[in-house]
C-alpha cells in the first residue's frame, strides 16, 4: 500500500486575478484530483489532496503535509501557465523526501512530456487520461509495462504506447470529495447560488474541433456517464456538503437526448439544489425543449462558447456555428428563464479592429446576463499553436506569460499589435457592462434578489481600465 499526495498548485485560480471579471471566479475543489484520489483509494492505497490554492501560505502548508504524511508519490496536475510553479513543487518534494516519486499530469505535461521531465524535473509524466495509469504507477507496476506514460531523460527517454480511453465512465470511482475541507471554499453570488459549490463531470471529450482548443486528454469521441449515475452522484455531493453543483463538461449537450433524460430524472427525484453549466454548451447541440427541461430541473445558469459574432472569424478557427444560430440559442435559454453567459475572444486569427468592434456590438445585442472576453493565446496543446509556430510567429515560450487576461505579447498576430488586442479586451467589458439598459436591468434584478450591495462592491473592486 502506497501513500499518495495529489497537489493543486497555488495559482490554479490565481491566474485569473487580473481578469476583468475576476469577481465571478468560483472557488471549488477541482474534479481532476478528486477523481484520481478516488481511483487510488479504490485500489487500497492512502491518498490525500493538497489544494494549495486555498492556503494563505501555500508552500508552508505544502511542506507541512509532506513532512507529516511523507508520501511515496506526489502527483501534480497543471496547465501551461502553472508549469514553473509545478516544477517548484516537485523540487520541494524531492528535497524533503529524496525517495518520493514525482508525477506530472494534465494538458501541458501530456503535450510536452520531454520538457516536463527535463526542465520540470518530474520522474514520470502521465499522458492523457490518468486514473488507471496513476493507480498502476503507485501499485509499483514496472514503468515499461504501463501504457500512457513517459519517463527518463536524454537518451533514456521512454514513451510507452497510448492508454486506451475509458469507454464506460460509470466504472469510474466516485470522486473522493471527502478529502477536502469544504468550508474553505466560497464563491461569489455572480457565479453561484449557494456555497460551497461542487464541480462534477458527466461526460468526456468534445464533438467539435476548434483550433484554439485541445482534446489531447479526452479526445473528440464523446463518452458519457449514464443519467442514473449522474443523478446519483449529484445527490451524493449534497450528502457530503455541497450546496450548488457546477457541471464542468466540455459540452454537456453533446448527447442531447442523454442531457434531456438527466433533466427529467432530476425532476422525477425532486433534486433540491441549484445547478449550472458554467463551461459552455455548443449552440449547434441545443433546442428549446432542453432549455425548458434544464430550468425546470433546477438549472439556473448556462454558458455559451460564442467567441465571435463575425462569420469569417469563426471560420478561421473552425468554430462551426453562425451568428444566427448563436442568437437563436441564447434567446431560447433567456426565454426559458436561465441566466446566460457568453464567452468571447479578442485577437482571433483574421481579427481586425473592425471585426472586434463588430464582436462587441454582437455581444451587446444578445440577451446575456454576463459576458466574458479573453485575449487569444495559442497554447502548445492546440492546432492554433502548431500553425503559428510553423509560421514563425511564436515570440516566447515562457509559459508564465501564457495567461488569457494579463499576458505580454507571446505571439505575433497577422493584423494587430498586442496593445490593440489588450485595448479591445478592456473595451469589450466596459462597453458591455456600462450600458444604461444593462445597468437598469441589473439594478432591478439585484433589488429583487437582495444582491445590490454585493454588485456595487464587485464593480468597485474590479479594474475596468
């Protein structure tokens, strides 16, 4: 039996600190580590989770748990901007516990395993879906006999064959939420109804092929939990202390019939808590029946990956949707009584100042409760990165600079300088939120829901420049 520590880096949410709507960022334990821990526990090992994003002194807390728990394996999952922070955490573990094995996971490590081993100093990289892979590692299986990993450095570098994806997600263990102190998580009312918020997944994979995104972990083949499993898991989350459920699928409605069946089952069983779809559904996969069912089943907010309201810009990134279809979907959700959130991107391939102005006008024309823009970044896991790198327009591979909201120039846009993209990023939020019509509607909504003072504080605390 092994002792396994799973670590969430301190800046997992801090990367959004300079976002124009940072007041809407949720604080909740991450689904990835809870699911990995569930698999490790199922195999009879000991597991703990160090969620350093909620610690006032994250490295101090990390050192304390290393000394007290003395894990034999330390697994760290991270995204691109957190690579250097994750490497530092691995180094601390090696210094304190020279015999422990450090394991890297997540989209960045899966994309750049050689860098993660050599520059990050990790012993093993898990490539792609990690539950069974990690369980085999901590059980002491010979590394060369484990599919889906990379290990060794230089001439000793070894990458084993890819691991087959888990087809039946109902076979996954229940996430080990009991390893978290839920009292340490609190989300703002803009992004939640009650606290604490709990994240969950009901499917894996995305049935769309946008070039700025990546499915290196879960692929494009949709694999889903059954509606029965989803509803049972949601009730268990309530039993453990969660009060608001956020489904974090890439596209909950990829199988629209399963999505509707899940809503019907939630209604039949009188699910008592609010829930939301904060990571976006695709407008091509929804209809009025779904929105009505979702609202009746307790869903209060749904997000859309809109990106742009300009057809040619959508085409440039293989976003297969039209402005007309976007409007139709948002209007349907609004009519069903759902809060609507739109995600947009500034500086997409082909963008000009005129197309970004059109994008802002389009956002303002939709019945959106909230809108959020980000600056386009070519992450190394994406087709967009590969194309820009081929064109010689990647200017930096310092991953700390790869932040949607506060980055310096890391790539050269074909039409725009970076200062212009940043200016339109700020302009988007000012133009969307500081409209008399929007503020008037928001005022009366806040009066009705008793949230006026909260919204005033949110506005005053945000940087709108």
